[in-house]
C-alpha cells in the first residue's frame, strides 16, 4: 500500500479513536443527566441505575440521525470541507474532538455539569474557522440550531417542570405521604428510563456526525438524503452507541453528586417531574435535529421543581456556577479547537 494511503488510513483510524474516546467520556460525563435524581431519591442503587442508563443510552442512540446531520452539515459548509485537501480536513476534525475532550475532562474533574454537546459544537466551529475561515462557518445554523435552543431549552425546562410540580402537588394534596412516595418511586423508574433513552438519542448522534464528517471529507462515497446531506453509516451508528453505553457504565460519580444532591433536595415526586419534563424536551429536540444540551435541560428542570416548593430550596450558588460553565463552554471550546488545529497544522503540515 502506498505511504500516502497508509497515512490516510492512519488519520481516519485516529479520528475514529478520538471520536470513540469523546463518546466514552460523554457517557460517563453525562451519566448524571439521566440518573442523578433516581439515585439521590434512593429509588435505585447507583450500580443498577448506571446499568439501566447504559442500556437505554445504547438503544436511544439507534433511533435517529437528525442531530448527527446537523453536526455534519449545519455548522461548517460541507462543500468547503469536501474541497479541502485530505490533511487539513482530517486535522480539522481531530482538532474539534481534542478541544471538546479537554473541556469535558476539566469539567468532569471539577464536578461541573457542563454540556458535552456544546463542547463538541464549539470545537467544530473553532477548528472549522481555523481550517476554512470564518466565512465558511454556517452562522445561521449555529444560531438557529444551537444558540437559540441553548437559551430557550433551560427556560422551557424550568417553567414546565415548575408547573408540573405544582400540578402534582395539587393532584396529590389529599394523599398520604406514604402513598405519594410509593407511587412516585415506581413512576420515577419509568421517567429515569425515558431520560436515559432520550439522552442516547440526542448525545450519541454528535459523535456519529463528526465521524461521518471525517469520512465525507476523506472522499468516501456515502449515500445522501433528499437534501444532499450524507446519511450516517450503520457501522458508525453502532460504534457511537456502544462507546456511549460503555462510558455510561463507567459512571460519573462526581457530577451525579452535584446534580442529585447539591442543587436541591429531591424526593421521588420531584425526580419524576424533572425527568419527565427533561425527557420530553430532549426527545422532541432529537427529532427536530437540535443538538440540545441534556445537561442544561435536566439541570433547569431540577431547579424548576425545587423552586416550585420554595425559592430557598434551591442552592442558587451551585446553580450559578453551572450557568457560568454553560456560558463559557462554546467560546472556550471554539478557542481550544482553533488552537488545536493551528498546533496540529504546524506539527503535521
């Protein structure tokens, strides 16, 4: 095999390895999104909840491609990517993944529930700007499918979860505490399962999109849809789903503690309200192709159910630190992606 083909093959393998690493890290980084509440309310043991979440993350990842296609063609101009030479195109994808992985590891280490989705999106935008110029970043796609959902999904989650919580308070006002506890212990298993499934359906697709972008830019002939956007190969879907599941099984205990214990004290009824609201919002976004932050949504829903009781029930100082991480994730990861591209381009021209 010619050396140039060896180099191309090695570059693609490296990107797939980085993509799998990101998905694995995403799995244990975002485990808390699905199961922190069900653990903090003691409805399920930590080990059992993590295993359930891993299985449903895997199944959810197999259910769609809309979000993956947003990553593939909605952030940087696919025609400009395809026109790039092989080396800079693959370097761009590597740099995007490296920037996102660095941020995910930092926020995991400090127990901050930041968004893996927005970390990857920021990395793609920053590396894309470095490789293609800012003129080939699809700013309209970034605003419409990322920034606006970033702003509105936490607000919707907070408000809907608070209203649902108030409704449940009213509906079960005359029920005994024991009956309420027993009822929602069972229901929370269902809501946690729905949350895990929706997390897989949205988050695993980001890695699918990045790997497909690498294959597309390398000149692989991929089937396309009616809009000319490459479909996600079955092999890529299975790789991403498996990596997400194994990462989830590894657990993210630092962030589980922040999400399930430090934001607000939760009972099963509160966990059910937060998870049900979050799962509905995330699943809807997955079908519309919005790469939503599951972290943003479940965090805001937990805050909403806490505020429905009384505002003082929420530890607003912890919430403020989380919001601060939300605000910085995309610009910081865009900067990391930009720097990573320039460094890789300098070292491996």
